[in-house]
């Protein structure tokens, strides 16, 4: 078996960690060089880069995000002042990036799915955090989880300005189709999807009708602002907790104001 399993490459960038009583995120998150040094039992959280943007409907630099995130780690602290929360008690390991094919999208998607299966095989106790990549990766990651845990009912909490319910016949497994992909493959039921943040002129009426037909739960940005985002998220989590065994959280950056994303 290669590093640390076949679908992965080493992190494209890592900081030299400094020992400090007040570490930066770059000091807190670990990487490793040799497989023999891995003690997954001591790891709480794993970070996985998924540098894919070729499956994006429009031109995208999403494949550069994992690298950009790693380069920014030195600018942040693992302490959140608003919640008075110190994360340094958690052991976090950067696994690196899922290998991607230069031209073959289906093969890249296969690697992503297999990477999730490997994570659930070798360190199922860890919390996996994935850095995309365009949103097509969500379908592959959730399918990998489902294959590893076929007995579990999966819920989706999605922060997005789009439904991502476009037709697979028209668009293929693109960044516009992951939620429909999961529904039509039987991986996730529509009633177990919550989408928060839809806004503007970015969704066709037919996609809303598809969401309604498949009982997808959705809250527009206008509704979230009126009710309060905390109340909406609590409502979604309470609903999902009654129906599913595990919740996959996905944040598509275009849920932010168009001035920023």
C-alpha cells in the first residue's frame, strides 16, 4: 500500500511546525512523511484535499483551493474568541490530496469515492473534513460513505445558492448535479436534504419543482435572514436527527454574497 493509501498524494504544501504555547493553525495541523509513523488511533480529525475543478460547468479555479487553504493556515489561530473555544486538544492530520486525472473526470470521481472508502476503512473513528474542489465531489464522497456504511441513512445539510439538482442527462456528474445524483442513485432521500441559502436569479423554476416533488427541504437566504440563521440551522438539525444516522455538511462558497464569491 502506498501513501497512506493508494488514492492520495502528499500535501502539496506544508509549513514547518513551530512548538509554541500559542500555536498557529499551521503549527497545530500535522502532516507525516513515512507510513510507519502513522498512528491513526491518536488522530481525531483528518483533512483531505480534493483538487478538482474540471467537472465545473463554468470556468473555475476550485482545484487550487486545498493549496490556498494550507498556505493561509499560518494566518489563523485554533482558538475562537466568540465561542471561547480552543481546538488544540484535538489531534488533526492533513492526509494530502486525492489523486486527480488530467482529463478523465469519471476516473477522478472514482478516486474521490475510493478515498472516502479508504478513510472509513483505516481510521473510521476520525472526523473527515474535505477541502474541494468543485461541488461534484460531494456526490462521490457521500457515495463512498454509503458504500462503507450501507446500513446508515445519510442526511445532507447544504449551504448553497444553488439547488445543484440539474439533470444528469444534460450535465453529467458536474458541480450542478451532486444532490440530484445522490437522490436518483438512491444514496440519499430527498426528504433528508436541507438546503439553506438559495437566493437571486440562480435557479430555474423547474429545479424548484424537482425539489418539491422529491420533498427536498430548502430555505432561501431571505427567509434565513428574517427568521435568523441559528434558528434555521437548529430546525434543520432537529429534523435530520429524527430521520438519519449521519449528517454530511457541505458548504458551497457561492452561498456567500456575490461580491465575495
